C-alpha cells in the first residue's frame, strides 16, 4: 500500500504543473464565449485546437517544426560549447580572464536581435544567419553562470586537493569542473529558453520554413488561430526542453541536495 500511495502521489505531483495552464485556457474560453475576447482579436481555444489539428493532418506543422528544431539544436549546441569553453579558460587562468571576460561582458550587453542587420550583411538571408543569432544569444548565459561557478568554488576544496596531491589536472578534473556543473546547468536552462525567443524572430527573416515562417504567413491573412498555434508550439518546446535539462541535471548531479517546496 505504501508503494502504491507513493506512486499515486508522484503522479499527482507531476500533474500539478498543468493546473495553471488549464485555468488559463478555461478563462480564455469563457472570455471568447461571452464576447469579452473578440474572435478577430484572439481566436478561441476551440478554434485554435481545430487549426492545430488541421495543420497536423496536412503535415505542415510537423514539417515546419522539424526545421525549427534543427535550427535551435544546432545554434544551442554551438552556443553552449563556445560559452562553456570560454568560461573554463577564463575561470582557470588569470590571463584567460583578462583576455576573455572584458569582451564577453561588452558583447553580452548587445541585444542579439540588434545584430540582425549586421548578421544579414555577414551571412546573407539563408540558414546561417538564423543559427548565428541563436549561437550569439545562448553563449553568454552559459559563460556567465559557468564562470561564476568556477570562481565561486570554496577554496578549501582546492586545499584538500593539494593535500591529497591530486596535481593541477586532478584538481580541475575532480574538483573544479564537477563543482562548476550546477552553474553550467543553470546557464543551460537560461540558454535553452533564450534559443526559442531568438528563433521566433530570426525565422521571420526572409524564411521559407519553420514555425516563425508559419506565423508570419498567418499574420498576412489575419489568421490568429494559426498564430496562437505557433505560440503554443514555442511554449511547449520551451517547457519540454527545460524539463529535459532539469532531468539531465538530476541524473548528472544526484549528489546535489535541493529544497523541496511543500
């Protein structure tokens, strides 16, 4: 009975994340049904669901979704790799910090979308510009959080490593990098969310595919139901990717104790 009760409680805890969205959709449907939300301003949830089902049935949604996933995954992977590598160099070496940290702090103050005109000059209007904007936007949260985690490690761990005669490589491998992983995953969560925010705009730069392109087409014909479908897809992608990062973090860092809200 205890095992069954524990499993039932676990399922209930997982379903609690749906409470907020369900209440929001219910209020939205009530507003549409009572005329408080005009159909031409925002389509009702039932209309949005019908539009989404039609897009799935025709295969258009899957086609554009795969393109968006490819762009986001490529840009995010490159951005995370660049940000983490620079953070390690700047965090481990004083000269590396002098060389890297200043330019990174300057560049991260520049909005990624402000680079659109210059990025088009550099890469044209093809796939490269869309991936570049995602790379640029996602590198900084990973760099900042990983660098801060490395520099914020307790010096006593380093002293313990020296006492154990681990050496410089052993110190980095067994103390510094594992200690920086929580900061890295925090940066990765930020980067994952930012990748979708940047992608929704970059896919409207003379694109011929992707969820952003689908929404741009719908805007031309005032199809608010299709626009909302695109927004819902982006929101679900953000939620799923964040949950995936948190799941991975829990598996990689099983030793990390966290506060459980009651």
